[in-house]
C-alpha cells in the first residue's frame, strides 16, 4: 500500500478547567473525568495552575482521512 493510499484515524479534542480549592473538589474532577471517559474521551495531559487544573482530552471521531503525500 502506498503512503498516499493509507487511511489515518482522526480525533477531536477538548479542554476542561477544574477550579480546585478544597480536597472535596477532587471528587468533582474524578466524577467529570469518569463521565467523559465513558463517552470515549481520554486525558492526554493535565496541568496544575494557581487556580485549579486544566485537562486536555481527545477521542477518535470514527472517521478516517487519507494520508497526505
């Protein structure tokens, strides 16, 4: 199969911000991420900031795209 004939998976991305001020706030983070995981989303990375956590997520779109030459 030639490179230009290959099909590539495609993804969509999302960014979530969680303000975390108290220990109980982590329960909300877990709940939200588990909910998104059940929808097929996967956390790529998470970054801690002064006011909470920013998470970057991705999931397959279910469509394929032809590879560029």
